[in-house]
């Protein structure tokens, strides 16, 4: 299979029993999860270089924060610790 063909299959939605509205909502959810809509909205207008730098820095900060919070939550939720709340 060609790479473009697999991307096409991944974005294909089947219409069952003539339910076009349901298929469109599934397709919209797939496209929004993949970030197609945000990419399209960002490309509608010219983004100045300082805006691009600012957006990229904010995205990096959000990713670092999310990773840190995930690590903290997973540490807190561990069950195999001797003391549930160390230091308290």
C-alpha cells in the first residue's frame, strides 16, 4: 500500500443505514483529533514570526506541564508504596 492510500483509508467513514449526519460527526471528530482544523485555521492568515515563536513556546510549555502533571499523578496513584503520603 502506498502511504497516501493509508492516510485516505484512515479518514474514510462509512455511512450506515443512510445516517449521513452521524457519519459527518464521526468525520469531524476524526479531523479535529488529528488537528486538521487547527492547522487550517492557522494557515488562513499570515502569522508573523514573533507570533509563531510565541505559539511554539506556549505549546512547548504546555507539553512540559502536561508531562510533569502526568508524572506527579502517576506517582501519587501508585499502590506499591509503603507509606501512602511520604513526608506527612
